[in-house]
């Protein structure tokens, strides 16, 4: 095949790709990022002071590639409960995270966290330190990522490591 034949095939491929993309893509609303951050603010940087914080350790995943396990169906094998000043300290570390759009997508969380205020659960969140993201389960179920190079990341990660050694 000569140069002209190659160019025709390449052009046809690009045209087909553009048509397929255009037919399946739904445009995002112009304000989708602002809405995303407004929706998850009460679960991230605008978290109200909790009365109780629970940290959870999930059972290890089965061997093999990540099958996208669902933390709501994953067994919690240990929970540590914090109240008072310790709960507020953990909440402040949580608020201080450098929240970013989203980390990598493995989300194979080893940990979870639950925040309570006035005797009611605010939300539960699974945490994957491998891909630096969280999944929020609650009124505003959504995802967020955190910057693992930020100054606030290490103290939060250390709490989990100190408890469970992982």
C-alpha cells in the first residue's frame, strides 16, 4: 500500500472514530465541577465537627486483579471508635486534605471511615490509599481524590498505619 492508500485508511478511521464518539457522548453541564464540589463539601472540606469518628479495616481482597469490590458488601474486620478531642482531630485532618477531582481508579479500599454528629451518621466513606481516592456513601454519594503529596495526607494515613500496621 502506498502513501495515498495509507492516508485514505487513516482518514477513514479518524472519521469513523469521530462519528462514534459524537453519537455516544453526552455533554457535561457547564457547571459540573462546581456542582460536584458543592455536593461533596459537607463530606470533605466543610465537614461539621463530629461527636464520633469510626475507622474501619476491611477484609483483604481475594487474590487476582481488582474486580472493583463493593465496600458496602465487604466485611469490616475491625473498627476503632474515637470521641471528643480525638474525633475532632481526625475530622480536622480530613478537612485539611488537598481534595482533588479524582485519583486513579483501582479503588480497592482497605479502610473506611464513618462520621457521626448528634447521634446520627453523617456518612460512611471507603478509602483507598493506593489510588488516593475515596467513595462517599450517604445523601451525596460521590467520589473524590486526595493529594498524597500534601502535608495533611501523611498524618491521616499514619493514623490508619499506627492502628493496623498497613
